[in-house]
């Protein structure tokens, strides 16, 4: 079975100083907590990835083996920060420490039921702050000099604006072809058929 291709625009954004971060206040109420998942857990990370990315065509990690997940999560400087609302996972930020004081926000997003409730701006702000102070938790790491992220035209409609409001600056735009696949959902049949 062949898939047609679609054009996808990818935008890469960066901060080059901790003072670039313009944080968003936490949402009203006291039900939100952000906690680092300190024990690498392929099961939990795959749940977050599939649950947050299922309706926006995150597919690159769906075929990963357990060992591939373990390797990624076990990298020095890799961190997963999870937002919980009243004990329920609402979204996450995955950080990856790279060479020369660079930290990438590899994944960031909310489970669909938690979008549009002012959680995303706060979670992103918190995750970026953790990218800036990451070296404090990893002895021997170079202090962070640059935090970067990419988003694309398949991501949520508010993603780019959220990054820009938090103080990220665009440094690269690329167009490419990707297979036009169905949104996989966190499990088959998770989304109502249209």
C-alpha cells in the first residue's frame, strides 16, 4: 500500500541566554505538579509519546524496540519532566543534553484532554528553565549555553506561538516531504472515525 506525500514545514528555534526565557504563570488552582521521571522507563515514556503525539502524527518512535527506548532515556543529561493534574499525566517535556552546552527540547506537548487550559505555557516555561539549569543535576556537564527546539506544521496550531511567547527565536525554516499517514492515536481506534 503506497502513501502519498505531504509538504511539512519545520521551524527550528533557540534561546542563547537564560534571560531569553519569558515564563508563563502556572494555571489557576493548585492541582498541577511537574515532576521529573528520574528512573528511565520505556513503558512510561512510550505512553507519554503516544498519548501526546497520537493525534498530530508523531510516528518516528512508535517502532522503537525496548532497547532503543532504554538507550535514549539512559543518555547522560536526558530528562523527562511530566505535568500531572490531580495525579493524572497531562503532558511532558523531554530534554536531551548535547555537546558543548547545548540542550534540545526533543518533545513537548499535552495529552489532548488537557490542551487549551493554560497548562502548556507553564509546562514549557518550566521545561526550558530545567534545560538552562540541567548541568547542575549532571556533574561534569558543561553549563547550558543554548536551548533549541523544532516544531512543524503538523504540530498543534498554537505550538509556534507558544515557543515565541516564551522567548524563542526562529533560526531555520525547512520544507520537506513526509508520508501522509493517518494519525496513529495512542491505540488503534482511539479517535472517532470521521
